[in-house]
C-alpha cells in the first residue's frame, strides 16, 4: 500500500543522527527542559521571524495555550473555520466559547472576507492543505487574531512566512506535517512580550518552579521534552531537502492530472504553498478512496466535518455553507510526500486514472 505518510522511511533517513543524539539525551537524568528545547525554539524563531517561540506537546495544546493567553472564557464569540480537523475548534469549546463559522473559499481556505467585528473576542484563522487565509482582509478589524498555522509551516503569504501573522500562531509537528516527529509535537509563536511571559507559565500548569508560593496563571501540562525535541531538531536539519522533493512530487502529479482533466485544489495567488497535502476533486470521495485502496493507494478524506451542523459545536445548524459541502463531497487527499519513489509516484498516477469514471472529470469548486 502506498501510504499518505511514511514514518518508517523518515526513520530510515534520519536514524544515524537521531540515535546518536537520543543516546546522549537518555544518558542524562533530566527530561524536562534543557538545551535541545532552546535549540529548537531558536530555530523556529530564525525560520519564522517571530520574537518568541515555545515548544509544547502538540498543535492542540498550542491552540489551547494561545486561547488562554488571550483570556478566552465562557460565551466569548470567536470566528472560526467551518471545516477542518476537530483539533482546530476543540480548545475553544473546552473554554466554553461560542463559535461563529466561516465557510471555505474555492481554494479550501477560510473565507474571512465577511467577518463582522461586532462582539467578537477573536478570529481563529486556520490554513488548510499548505496555504493560509487572506490576512490583509482581517488585519485592520481591531480583533485579536489567533493563527492556527499547523499546516502552513514554511508557506508564504505575500512573500512572508504564513506563521508570522496573528497575535500568536501555532505549529504542529505531527507525523503527517512538513516537519514531522514520531507522534506529534507543537509550538506557539508570538511577537507579544506580554503573551510570551504568560505562555512560559501556561505550558506548565501555571507555575515555572516549585519555589514560588503564588499561582497567577491557569495552564495545562504541555512542557517540552528533550527526546522529542531531538526528533524535531533532526527533522529540521533535513527539511530543505524534503521540501525540494515534496515540490517535485507535487509537480509531477499535477502535470499528469492536468492533462486528463482531473480537478485539483489550487493555491490562492497570494500564497506560496508548502505542498503539505495534495487534494483532488472527484465525484464521490468516499467511494473513490475505497476504489483507490483496492489498487494499493491510501487516500484520506480530509475532511468530513461541517462544524456548523454539529450540535456539540454549533447552535446555528441551519445556516448554509456551500463550499464546505463541496469539499466534504469531493475533496480527497492522495499520497504526495518526499519519501515516495518515482515508481510509487507513477503507481499513484496510474491508480488514480484507473479509478476514474465519467463523473470524476472536471470537478471544480
Ligand atoms: C489545522 C490543524 N490544527 C490543529 C492540529 C492539531 O495538531 P496536533 O495533532 O499536533 O495536536 C492539526 C493537526 O493535524 C491541524 O492540521
């Protein structure tokens, strides 16, 4: 089976460096904090241009802490994307916020063009597939912006790192991301000194060391560990090479499918994508994914949720979100990653072609 991700191939490639570094880490007695964390945080600051970077244990915990830093509380109204991985909105629901949903646009990005600022505590922006929202449309609304840029690491918005936007932004280093670890990890990035001061406490249950007798912040257990940071640092060492190959694989797939009239998601003009996910449009994505699996190709349904229709998340189940409906029905992710061999790329192209019937051609949002 040609898989969407390739953790074992990542391991093969990095194991020499990784195991040497891990051996040093496991010979120590301290597994909280330390130089590997500082090293990774500095590299994230260098790459993104952010003033502060904090490694945490997942993208979801990063979103939670970003919400805590803003002080989101019960019944605060927050604008969010209507279609994503549930992790995007769960932290807000945990804190009791009320969600106002934005539909997607034809690029599969959060449509932020119609956000009404009245009574909004914040906008949570979420970039999908390797691109990001159109930040200029919201930058002057006067509302705090929390940027879920988990899928946008190394993408550019108008030439600037997509993770540079918002009062804070977050990263995920999940095994399927452009900088993967084994499992997941995450980071919060901000230029705000006041938030940076709070985040230090918030990622460690509200305290930094046991010598203090006061607790001034509510937080969660999300403090980083050297062994995971070794994985992250090692992936960062390889990321330029991986991104070059990721682009090559995506170009090859795109060229092959363009010629036959298979619909593919496009990037918005303002964005330089990181090629995180390769998204095709077919008539019925569930049936198509099933057919692909029969010819040895794994496909993912990213995504199947219309948050506005879920009574746990929304109290406005009747509003229409046509582009969400389109992506739920048609948008399918197929394997496109740096560890695919040329033979596997060819197999994916042939496999997709062989599964297409008349209805699968020329589907565009
Ligand atoms: C857009 C988005 N937000 C948040 C997350 C959550 O990240 P994690 O799985 O590291 O908690 C992900 C992970 O896939 C994501 O894609």
